[in-house]
């Protein structure tokens, strides 16, 4: 998937993908290598001894396996190397060390002992301790705060209860149906129009050049991933901020680069053993992402000030505020300023909530769309089936209920993409001592929950994953997994799509949380 060069569109509308040639490097992220390497080296050396003294001792009553071969100070991180490899490496170790117990232990940089949970029953036992006794890791929460996204995602305890109330109301069904859905449809139309023009232009060039070798090719969709990212960012900017930066047609704009940089900043900083960005004056800029973080923060603040000015004008004119709450930002500000809300909404909370949805919504939706397109390119027969199933569907007039009920094959496919590919890991830590298996986990223990392995392992698959009409094991990617026929003849007219299991006793869709800690933006994604 990472080595895909481009998607091709044939004359009959079939999508395919081609790989990079041998020796051709995949597109690399524009990391500021020198600054990042310097920050990493200084942070690791400075913090490792302290972290080792603080976290290095292993509790004597932990009876699960430990992966051998940990390096002094660096632990097992040299084997993992990067976040991209982490999921695959932990899966291999889960098969080797975690089969019998459902968990195993590794050592992270600085000697910090980390419990990796890789079976559903063990994952459920940990997740059921949220939100009071198990939090997101301190490192992850601090990294999120460093990019000014101190909203519902990074919140825990009483703060989480306040942020969750705001986020849930701003992402409720009414907001999705009346305001956000029309905006997202508009962005989808822009993307389709751009792709049509791109393919037509290439077809004309091929005809002019009379290139016989390409005469059967309907065109190549260059920059597909960039386009999907641009469309997603446009949709989120419209729904969250009420602004259209047109990332789709200006992928190299400063704002577009800043959005991508901020997501990378959060990922990098979450893995750092020391919070170097807290160093006065220069800390925020050591990894090269500080300028992007600050520019996005100013954009959100300027939008907030503009909304406050509009609201004052509406109040002077006696307009109904509900009629103007057509964006996420306006909605949370109206809710927080209502008489029933006793907690005043500070500028930091407004920026944090807006930035949270902006960053999380862009990243998750883009990854879902790119992965879905890639899976379609690998399966021409699936393209034909899905195209046939929606040929009479009126996308422009469709409501939220129509999307959920009238295109079951598309819904099943996207749910399977979510289940199989999105958010394979959760990074947690204990806030206090908790019982686990036959042991007691100490406060401050870092826990990685390998959601994908829990939901796809062969020996003890998640009970929340249906086998579907094809009787496919959860380890297999099956676009028809959630389809349900109401009669034994498998009549297409009786076809429906089951909703994913999101109960607290299943790891099937744990990437969106579970129980009271479920993600309020799941329907948006």
C-alpha cells in the first residue's frame, strides 16, 4: 500500500493500481531530519536514565512472557524502529509470546516496562477500567496538548465529562444531517469534477501523441492520495471552521502543509521520552513543527473572533442563534455560552475542541478513503458489484438514513475497512492499581492494546465480528462481512447491513473506544 505509485482508470471505468519500479523510493514525508534527529538524540540520552530509574523495575507478580533481547536504555525500540512498523512487529511478537496469556511485556526507551494486550478477553478487561482507572498515556496527552488540541480526545476525568458533553451535542444527528452532510457532498463533487478533468486531459494528450502503448488506458489519476487528503481537509474545515481553504486545488498551500505537519508532530512527540517542546522559547521549534502549530492555532483563533463578532451582531438584531450554528465551532461556543452551562468556555478550550476535531477528523477520514480506494483497485469485481448496487441511488438527495439503509453493500465495505485497517493500536496507562489476570497492575504502567490483533487473530477471534454470508474468518478482509439477507434465497431486495458491534465486551470496533469512552465523532467518520 505504501509503495503504490498511482491509480489508473481504464476506459470502462475500472480502477487499478501500479507499484513503484525496483529502486524507486516511495514518497517520503518531509520530516526535518536534522532537527528531529538532534531532538531525539538529546531527549533519549537525557531522559533514559531517569526513566529507567522510575519505570525500569518489573513487578514480581506479573507472570506473562517478556520479549527477550531488550537493548540497554533503548529497550525493544530498535526492533520497532518507527510507528509504521510497530503494528506488524507487535503482531509477530503476539503470535510468538502472547498466545497463551493474551498479553506480553516489552521495554520502551528509558527502560519503561510496557504491557502489550493482544487478545479480546484481556483487552476488554483493560478497556472496562476506562475512564476512571485507565487513561491515555501521559506522553500522548502531552503531545496532543503541545499542538493545542486539548479537547475531548486528550481529556480525562472531570475535564473529559465537560468536553464530551460539548462534542456530543455538536456532532449529534441534527448537526450531521442539516449542516455537515451537505458540506461534505459539495466537497465530494469537487473531487469528482477534478478527477474527470484530469483523466480527460490525459486522454487528449495520448491521442495527440498517438501513443499506441497507452491507447487502451483511460488515464492515470496522479496525486490521488494528495487529492483525497485535500478533499478531506476541505470538508473538515467547512464543517468545523466554516472556511473553505480549497486544499483540493492548492495542495501545496501553507495551510495544507501545516495540517499535515501538525499530525506528524503529534505522532513524533507521543513517542519521545522527554517533553522537549516545553523548553522555553525554542522547545516548540526543535523538531521543526512549531511554526505549523502556531499558524494553525492563529487561524482557529481568528475564526473564533470572527464568530464572536457575528454573534454580537445577531444578538443586536435579535436573530435566533440556532439558525446560525452551522459549524462545529459555532455550535460548541453556543452550547458553552448557554445559561445552563456553569463552566465558562476559555479560549484554550475552544481552540482545543476545534483543533481536536479538525486534526482527528482529517487524519482518520483521509486514511479510510485512501485505504478504501486501494482495496477497490485490488478488486475489479468488487468495483463492478458496488457500482451496480448504487446505480439508482440519488447521492445529491440522499439523507443520513438513506446512506445507512439504502446502500448496504457500500456500508458493509466501509465498515470492514474501518475494522481491518483503522487505528490498530491504543496507547494507555493505569491511573491507579487495577486487577488484571492473576496480578495487580501498578499505577503508571504503560499499556498498548493491539486492537487489530484482538479482532483478527485466528485462534480466538473477536466474538463481535460476524462471519458474514461468505463465512469468512475475521482474519480475512471481507467487504461483504456485515451483509444480512432476510430470506434464505439471498434475494438482493432483502439485503441489509448490520451495524458494527461496539459494546464494551467486544474488541471488534474498539478503535472508536467502547462504553462511555466511545468516540463522539464515529458517525462523522
